[in-house]
C-alpha cells in the first residue's frame, strides 16, 4: 500500500487503536518542560545543557507507546526526552538530571540529556552516549542478544521483543550507523532504525550527510531492510507508520527503517540562534508544528476544547511540581564520584550476568600443574572451551574466529564444538564488534569479542571508552562486562600496523581492567577470572609469547583463577628491582641471571600491584622499568612517578626506564631487534643502575 493510501485508510478507521489522550498528556508535559528550561532554568543557570525536543516530540511519543514487550529496548540521543516520558520515566528524574542533582540518570555525573532507564519489567532505555552515532551498534547487539536468548536459550519473551534506535539525519553519516545496518541486515535482527530527519545537523544541511538528504530513499534497494517513510508531524500518518514499522520488526523478526520528517523548532541547543536558517525556512518549520496538527486532529472530534485545555494545564502543574521536587534534591557528595568506576560490591541494576542471579563457579589461585607443558595458544583456547561449556550465555566472536579459528589459531575448533550461534565471524568493523558486544552485555550475555590486532582497535575507540565509563556515568545503573581479547606486540618482525602494544591507552580509559600475561599459566588464571568477573576487561595476548618455549607451562587446573592486581615475583634478589610485563618478562629474567635482582611480572596493569613494587624497591633501593611500548607517556612513566613519590626515601639511584624509542614498530628484523629492549640492552642498563 502506498504511503498516501495508508494514511487515507487510517484516517477513515476508528481512532481506538491510538490512545490520543495519553499522547496529548505526554506531549503537553514535554512541551512544558522544554518551555520551563528555555525561559527559566537555563537563564537562571540551573540547567547548563538544553536540547529542545519541540517538533520531534509527537512521533517519539507514538513510538514509545508501542514498546510494550518486557525485553524491548530503545537507545536514543540527546533530543529523546519525549520518548523517555512515554516509557514512564519520572519527570523529576528528567529535570533533576538536567540540573545535575543527586539521583536521576547519573547522580550529576553526566549531562542531563544523556538518558538511561533500566527496567526489568518493561522497555529499557539503553544508556545513551554523547557521541553522534554511538547508539547504533549497541542497539544491534541487544537485538542479536534477543535472537540468541530466544533461539539458543529458549526464551519466548525475548522472541517477541525488539530493539529500537533513534538518530537524527546527521547520524546517518556515522560509522556506527553503517556498521549497525550491516549487522542487522546480514544477521536478520529484530531492529528498528528510527531516523527523525529535521533537515539539519546543527547548521549542516542533511544533503551533506547523505545524497539528496533522504537516507530512506537511498537505502530503498538495500537487501533485507524494510523501509517506512513519511511525515512525522501528521498525527494520523505518523501513528500509522510507527505502528506498521514496529509490527513489521516484531512479527517478521527482521530489520526496518522508519524515516519521519520533523521540524526542529528550536536551535540545536539553547545557545544556537539558528541565524544560518533563512526566515522562510523557519516559518515553514513553524507551520509544520505537530502540536498544532495534533490539536486540529483531536479537537473537537475526539476531545473537547476543555479536555485539551485541561491536559495542558495539568501538564504545566506536573512540570512545576517536578521542578520543585528536582530543586529540592541536593547536589551529591563530591567524594562519591570516586565510586562505581569498577564493580565495588553494589550490584548494577542491569547488564552482565550477575544481576540475573548468576554465580561464578568456585575457583582457586593455587596452581595444580598437570600434564606436559602447553603453549599460550592452547591454554587460552582450553579456557574458552571450558567456559563456553559451563556458561551458556557466553559468546565468542570477531573477524575470522569461526571456521578459520582465528589468525593466531586461538579459537580453532570452537565453532565446530559449540556452534555458529556461540562462536561466529563478524563483518570487518571494529566499531561493530565492540558496539554489539556492549549491547549483548547489557542484555545479559557474556560477550568475548576479539580485535584481530591492537592497531585495529582504533576504529572502536569510542565504543571502548563508552563501555568503560558506563558504570560510572550511569551511577551503577548499567554495566557491560565483557572480555576483549587482543593480540599485541612484535613477532619475528614488526610493522606499524600489527605490532603495536600501546596498552597505556586502555589504562587511561576508566572502567577497563587490563591483563597482560607473559606465560600460559598466567593466561589461564587471568582469563578465567576475567570471564567470571563483573567488569569489562582488555585481555592482551602477546604475539611473541603465544608459542614461545619460555612461556609454556603445564595446565594449572580446571578451577585455577588469578586475582587481578597481584604481581608475580619471577626472580629474587637485593641489588635492584626490574618491573615488566607481557612479552619482555623472559628477556628481563635472562638479563638478571648472575645478579641479585627482583624481577616483577605485573601480570595486570589495571589494577597494578604497586604494593609489590614499592616493597621490592624498599629492599633493593633501585628500580628499572622495562616495557615494549613507547617511552613518552608509556605506562612505565606512571610506575616511575609512583616509585619516585612514594618510595623516594628508599631510592639510592634514579628510577630508570628501558623501552621502545618513540617510533612506530619497524618491519625489518634488524631494525626491530635494535628498537625492542633486548637481553643485552636490559643487562647493560641493569649494570649501570647497580653500579650507580
């Protein structure tokens, strides 16, 4: 049926399918809150960030009222408050969050237009992000988790639920949009892309974002995607299209796009005067105000004028009561902002396995070696295999991890044993790999994504940062525990693309734990702990150690798990302390032979065992830090600063570092051997330090 025919048919049908009184109630409240912020709270500097939803509001409310299944989820963006009101979010939370007060979406940690709404008994609003387009791939992950829980875990409730993502016309140019579109269509996921097109991304016309300014028209031939498009300001047409789009995704279990044109009746934000818009454009936008069209549609055919006026008056009173209650909330205690970077005992409301009642199996940090020595590849594969068997909510995925078994053979055979639903390949998009992992974790799965090489993590930086900060910025309402496996470092040769370590970037991203094992035993213990924990973990697998003879160890036991933040003393002595990790531990141990030296393998960088390092320095009075990453701003600088500050009186010599020079990893083995700290170079540096 053509769009115009559908609209005509709906106009002739009874309005019983739409609760217009509730639409009016939500929309009037949304308008009252916008007006209150614009005329009072922003000028009074009680609200610092304000994004009006006027013009976008009616269609969002119609959409929100369609999300009725228990496991429905929606991820919006900074102009999505009307949708949140339709989901039942308390306006006191909405205003209080905008004011940065205690409670609400974030307890004042994040700007108030970045919403979230954990709801175990109805539609959830996934944690929004400040970056345009960052909402798409986590929503795709939620949609994939719905299918997993329906088909693999047998949950009928998940089989009726859908995932919805909101974005403006500017967001369709983002990496996240295209990655999520690929995921949803190749995997046939129950995901609705709702694009509210107001023609402008701040001041940039939508014709700059996509050819012709109409993403729906441009995707008309995209395989596996159903398109719905029309006027988001016409009450009847908008209601019809929203209902049809949601019903299609819910019944067909496949992706759809709903593009509705709407006017942006205020600037991008309060500070935006819209001087770049011609007066004719502004006037045309005002003429399309859905508020006026809603009134014309409802009064007097469905509601009386007094009903309308009463709803508007009631909304103003509710907005004023919400303001009074929000202003009565205190500003949180600044000391509390240190909480919830990691799981600290208080359980998050949603995300991961533990809020669902899952309890990790018992474990021990005492190794019980058995059998022949195995390499790190075998050790990691064996842990993944065992944990997949024990935990039906665990999934492993990434580029080439399926039939090929990974470019380093770590996942070899896992798909054959556990099936393609649980061990699977992805499209070539690191944004999509990590973003979908976020959505899966939020939906109660344990995702174990692989980034094929460290350098390839760069396109996923936004998702990695957003995932790490999620627990903190939602004040422990949401968390996304996962384990990201990532090969790093040199192997036989180097190059700028496959041999980077740069672990300090993850250390500098709050909320991520970081493991860097140097041998098979530690890899088993740390990986098992990561897979049974309640925080996101970066698990670095050094390429040179995956099959290195030194790194081979006997299997330490099926229940062996190591705590994070506990270093290992590789060698003991009194003359100096060497601090290292990952691919250089064996070199440091060899360089220390014949000397009385403490060699400390940190094993984890977040958290790192500063107590062990300081205790060793107090004994040896000298400290050498050796790592493969660049020297400037490398993690060794942090260790050196702590030793210099907290162990200063114990030192008999300056704290020294030996690292890669500040260059990309060179390819020629001769260059690489010169650049990476060698046994001879470590020994020479150690001799100089001992002789100081």
